[in-house]
C-alpha cells in the first residue's frame, strides 16, 4: 500500500531495484545513489525500507548464483537499504567469483517480501510455491526461504512438518558454530523433536515479488587501466631516483613538497592538497603517507568525491580534458558519472577516448596519492581533469565551472603543482586576473623518461586552481595551514 501510494506498484518497484543493483555493480555506489535519488529510479528513495533478498545469477539461473544478501528493514529508505545489500552481496564469495566472460551475463534478482503472517501456532498454514518462510529466534532471522526454495525443501514432506526440518537446520548451525557436536551427529533432543517452536522463536509466511535486470542491458562501459608500457616506465624512473632524495620526506630545512588548503571553522577541514606533479614517478607517495601519519588531516571522512587536476605530460589538449562517456572506471576507482556529464554539457572540455587517456600519465601519477588520503573502505568517486593549453577565455570558463565545488565539504581537490611557489598565502587579485594567458599557465618540468635533465614545458594545473579559488564563494575562509 505504501509503494502504491507513490504511484508505482510493487512489481515495478522490484524491477527498479534490480536496475539500481546493476548500476551499482557497473558504475559504483555513488552512481547508483544518484540514479536512485534523482534519476529514473527516484521512487526507490521515497519508498520505506522493505525486507528483500538480492541474488546475482549467472546464465544457469537459480543454480548458478554468485552472491546473495538479505536485508530486513534497516535504513531510512528502501534505496539506502538496497545499496547496502548490494555491497554485502559483493562480499559473498560462497559460490566463487564470476569469470570475466560470465560477468556480462549476470543478472540481479531482487525479491521484495510482503504479506507477513505469523504461523508459529500453525506451521502448516502455508502453500508451497506461493509462500516463503521466515524463521527467527526472536532476535534475528535464522533462515529465510523464498517461495521457490521453500517448495524444494518441502518436497516429499508434509507442509506442517516443515518446522521440524527448519529446527534441525537451525540447531545444526548453532551447534557447529559453538563447536559442541559433529556436523552429522544428532542429539537426543533432535530425535524427539515435535512441531513446537522453542520459546521466543517464530515462523512467518510471506509472499515475494521479484524484479530482474541483466547487467547486459546497461550501456557497454570501459575501464581505463595503466598500460604495460607505463608500468615499465614507472619502474625505470623510480629505480633511477635515489630513494628519499625526491620524495618530500620530513627533513628539517627541506623544500616543501605538499601543502594543504583548509576551510576555516571550529574544526578546520581539508579541502585541497597540492602534491608534486610527478606523483609516484618521484616516490612522492612515500613522503605523502609519512606526513599524513604524522599529522592526519581533519574532514577527510566526509569526502565523497575527489577532483584530480593534473597537467598533461604526453599529449596536447586544447583547454582541459575529461574522460569520454564510455569510461566508467579508472582502475578500481569509479568515475563520478553525473558530475562528469554535467561538465560535458558545458561544451568547454575536450573528451579523451579510453585509448587516448591510457597514453596520458597525468592522472595515473597522482591517483595513488588521492586514494591514500581516504580510509581503505571509504566510498568515493573520481573526477579527473587534465589541464592542457589555456588561453584566458578558456581559463575563465573552467574557473566558473569548478569554483562552486569548493564550497562542498564532500569534495576534495588533489592538484599537481609546486607547493613551494605558493609562499605564505594567496594573492587573490593576481589569481583573479586571467589576462596573462597562455604564458602564465606554462612552466618547465623535468622529463622523467629518457634524459633526466631534459626539461619540457607543461601547463600549470596549480595556476588554474588558484584562479578557481579566486572565484569561490568561500575563498575568504580558505587558508594554507600546513606544508611538509
């Protein structure tokens, strides 16, 4: 009744839930959250939490399962409950991990459970094939059988004797957990079981509405990976640089390699971090991690989206570039599909194909540093921005597009640049004046591959970011609070 009040029947709601499960599997948690909040599945965010079962099935159907999860009525909405359920199902490895060839044939099956009736006093009051069974010890569900499973369990057994079978299974599980008896050993109490439930236990019947969605129904999407050539070049460069010499370790009197921009408040929150453009190519991740351990940054637990601004190394881009629509992942990090689409709609950004992107090292050099800022289990999405040739007119467009994001504590900016050039503060008037392009946005940087001492001109992502700061509504609250 509550779902019908939202203008959708329960069957349609189950279908939308299955679609959102596929979106989360393919595009990540935040893409599914966006789609379920303001997209085609927005009704799911308005529905109350409902008991549900999610299973991932391969080509073989119910006999070919790759993960399953049960949700009660936790969470404030059905959407929150569903997305948590997807995470749990991904961690379920009881049936193994699907091969790459199988993933495209997976489908999400979501069963919404409703019409619960307590049949503890009359365990036979259910119909195989129509009803499922929910057995609880009064604290949590011990066994949940969907209608098709309950029918199989009851095959060859009178329906009013199903409780005896359930009790045997539950008590066997508890006994194994306590390691009090052998798996196949029966206790004297079990041999004398009748159909009475233990005190506090309950048996419910329910009906289930199922929705299904195949992963293949979503658009074909790509993952941007690090090429073998870049992996070899990285090892070559790292081996050539003396460990500790170019990684920004905390040595007294050393040149600062990193800087943090905080938003002033009762408890300052990190909003941006300046890191060396060369990133992991110069072992920067080591000094970066050392500094974070010595003095953790506040506010990073609130981060849900990371912008990485980096000057291009290997290709020329007229203006700034972002990944094409087909690209959904940078390695194992999901891209922020809605925000990237918003930036594309401005027509100000060049779009790099996955193949072009994989030839450019700008973002991949900084991404490990961005990942190390956050907790290992922290969900976030990535917005990579590659900074190319900037004229004043283009730079002004980018500052207006990116400045609003600085006001949101859910966003963190990682910028490739020279922290030493920042000095003790910002010259807002200079940063706001964009009339000196393109020379203002160019600097020399050493070419790390081939000749170490060779320098090449690169475009400055840091100068662009400073211009973004000058346009931000919270610029007066921003300050450089830490170097290392």
